[in-house]
C-alpha cells in the first residue's frame, strides 16, 4: 500500500526546486492577469447585457440582468480554471494530474449526475427565457413568490411569507409564470343585502377612478367592477379587477380594499358581519 501511495505522489508531484523565484513571480503575474481579464470581461458583458438601454421593457431588462449574472459566473469560473492549471504547471506535471483527475471523474461520475442536471437545466431556463429575476412564479403549486436570483445550479425565490426558497434547477418541474403579460388583481367586497346595488357600484367606480389617477405607476388599467359574483342571506360579493404587474399585485389589492372601505364608511355602506 505504501509503495502504491508513493508511486501516486511521484506521478502527481514531480517537483523541481530550481528557479523557485521565477515560478513564484510567474504565479503572481498570472493572478494579476486574472484580475485584469475579469475586469475586461465584466465590462464587455455589462456592455452586451445592458439593462439601462433607453426604451427597454421591464421584462427584457430583468432577462438581461439574469444573463449578465450567469455569463459573469461562467467567465469567472473559466478564467480561474485556466489560471490554476497554469500556476500548478510550474510545480507539478499537470498532464499527470489531469490523467488522474480523469480517472477520478469517471469514478464519481454517477454521483455528479445531479450537478450536471442542475447546470443544464439552469442554461435551459435562462436561454429559453422561462422566467427571469423579478418574475412572480409558482413551483409545484406549493411555493410561490418573486424570483430573486437564477444561478448555474440553483434558483432562489422570495416567498410572500418572507422566507427564501432555494431549489435546484434540475428539480423545477411544474412551473407557472404569472409575469408573462399582465396578471389580474382581484378584490372582492362584501356588502349587506339592504344596500342599493347601483349606489354601491357607483361608489366603487368612483374609488376605482381615484386610485387609478393617484397611483398610475401601480395600476396598469383602471380597476373596473365586474358585478355581483355571489349572494346569500348574509350579503353579496362585488368583484373588482385590474391588470397589474405580478410584483405590484398584492400592493394594488391592498390599496384598493383600503380606499373602498374608507368610501363605504363615508357613505354609511353596511358590510355584513360574515363575508360570503
């Protein structure tokens, strides 16, 4: 066993003590070159995937941000791999090292299948534009929120409960993207059966016009009253809808409910104790 281990060390670490200063100096030069190359690459990537271009749509800007981060990650990994091989080449036989690494790669290949699957899935997600940073998505009908980052191996989603959900790209199966196009903000208001329905709808329409004018950045279209969607002995439900960006949906619904409640209080509109 000792002879086998010694043979392995001789294969990998074929040391040469001469010109040690030159080797150290070359290693430093390689590291400086890495810093310069990365700086140049980052500027080129920022120029290609520039999300500050005039007239660019919000969704396209998000996609550019995602591509920017992924390409930078790939460039950084590639540069460092080349640099490490060059530095190690000063102190050992890199060819022997790569040969042994190849044998090791075959040995652990089955265990690395998950990593390969995650990486390939990540590239598919990005280049097929399935979703981008800032999109509102649901995964497996259980986890939903705003995409915070898309990496080579994992995607992170900030759920509306505040938690950060991290999932391997290869595990993303059933996905719904609500950010491709507008999403519907829906507010349902309970009203007593004693109230005049036409009067209530007029009040809600006035509120819709008010919030649309005062929050043009939030509402893509003016909220509109669909009508009565449910009714029983307790009261009736009036539905209001509006087109929104996914990230603004919750805030738009909150503002609309608040303004409707304030208008109801002002006009003495009764809300049933039990919402239908």
